[in-house]
C-alpha cells in the first residue's frame, strides 16, 4: 500500500530572504528546476502517487507550476492555511479530509533519499498513531534533538543547547488522523508538539535511517543541496 504524502509548504521562509520575498521557498531554483519539482520527482521514484500540499505564502505560484500533478505522474491536491497562521500541526489537521486515516508527512524544504516504502510498511504494520524517522547526527548537520536507543525514541527535545542527544528528527514522519484528536479546533498547533504528546503517551514509533538529509531552509543548506543534486545528475 502506498501512503499519501503531506508536504508542509506554507512557511514564510524568512531565512532565505530576499529570494523568498517574491517567490515561495518551494519554487527556489535548485540545479535548474524549482525545488518542489525536484522533491516531487524524488517521491515519484519511490512509488508515491498522491501528494497533498499544505500551502500558504504565495500558494498561487505553486499551483500555477504544478497544477493537478498529472504532468509529473502524480495526483496533487492543495490544502490552504487560510487567513490565520495555524502552524505545521494545524495545517495537517486542516488537510485530514484530503489525506485519509494514515499518511506520510515531510517538510517542504527537505530532500530525503531514504526508503519511503520501508517506512510506510513499518508504520502500517503497527498500531501506533505516529512514527518519526531519526538520523544519527551527532551535531553535524544541525542541532541533535532526539535520544534514540535500541529502536526506541527516548527523548524528543528541540530546546537549544540540550546536551546528550545524538539523533535528529530526519524530517519524514507518518501519522494517523486520530493523532490530532483532542486539540482545540482552530488553534495554532505545531507538529513538534504532536510528536512530543504521542511520545509521552507511548504512541510514537522510531525508525532510524542512515542516509543523510538535505534541505533548503537556509542559504548554506540550499547550496549543499544544489551541489548534491548536481553531482547525482553528473554521475
């Protein structure tokens, strides 16, 4: 079974200004193509067929480029943030009618080369409400925020300067719609809080991946991702 994928692509991308003053982060050029086109092609290669884009800032530009996704071999739907900022968790909650009971989620600035099918199978074989992929980071690519041991997430803490954490939230998760039960309707909700609440309730699986992540959330990350994709195309 191929799970649908929610992509969180509604942010203001302040760290990439002035580039993102006139275009959304998803349309920033990476090796000759808009990043979202690169990201969707990667998902398609991994067998993904349905994508729901959670959009906000300059969303009409993204829709003009992608349309319904048929040109990319995908079925693309859009969930709009609306006039009020609802956060990453709130954006997913609003998109639930388009996503169904179980789905994958990743950030709109992440380029992740892991085995999506294996992540999906692990989640579908479980009764848990959520799954978080983690990567042994040891502070290399960003601040580590996860303690992970023997297949279990012990701690998920994004507090700056927290010591003793070796892994990082890789940026790909899996969730059931029930994970959003109980939160006040219409109130802002961060995805990190959803993960933390699931962990506290014993409802969050951990899945370790071993391929490093790439991202375009910062100028340095953007350049790193450009170099990686260019090297892959030249090889």
